[in-house]
């Protein structure tokens, strides 16, 4: 019985595609960094809002707390 081969598991294919994978991964990280920075900065500013301004923005205390508690990588 002939054993099935999968080209994406062959060593030559993995070696050939590795630089492309690394470049693609780095590009994704560098593209997402500004978004993460903006989210963190926005949440810091939101945490500094007075209760009156928070109510003017239409946020309950629970919504406000949930938003400022999120890590920067979550929407």
C-alpha cells in the first residue's frame, strides 16, 4: 500500500515558506500595534471621566467598568 504524502509537511516546502510566514506574522503584529495603543489610550481616558461626563455619554457605571477593565487586545 502506498503511503499518502502531504506536500505541506515536506521539509523543503516548510523551509521555503518559513521566511514568508515570518514576514506575514511580523506585518500583522506591526499593523495591529497602533490599534492596541489606541484602545489602551482610549480606555485610560475613559477611566478618567467624571461620573457626570460618563452619564452624558450614555454609559452606566457597569458599562463603564466593563469597558475600562478590558485588556487592550479585546474590542
